[in-house]
């Protein structure tokens, strides 16, 4: 059994420049914030990785001596 639409309405709308700019600024602001959060989390991960590698090498060199 298939459900086929009997009537298809192609609806469009217009928005003013002021509202379009407000919407665009709100959306791009959140996207830029997500990009910033991504870079912060990536940087924290890299710093943690380097710190753990240094501590691992330091502990390993102490046990070898």
C-alpha cells in the first residue's frame, strides 16, 4: 500500500531585510560560537595529551633507572 499526495501546494514567503539580517546574525553567531567551542575543546585535548605523554615518559624513565 502506497500513500500518494493528491494535492501539492508549493508555498513561498518573503521576509524583510531587517528581519533577514536579524535572523542571519543570530544563526551565524551561534555557528561561530560552536566553532570557538570546538577549537577550545581541541586545544584542551592536545594539551592534556602532551601533558600525559610527558608524565608517562617521566615515570617510565624513573622506573628504568
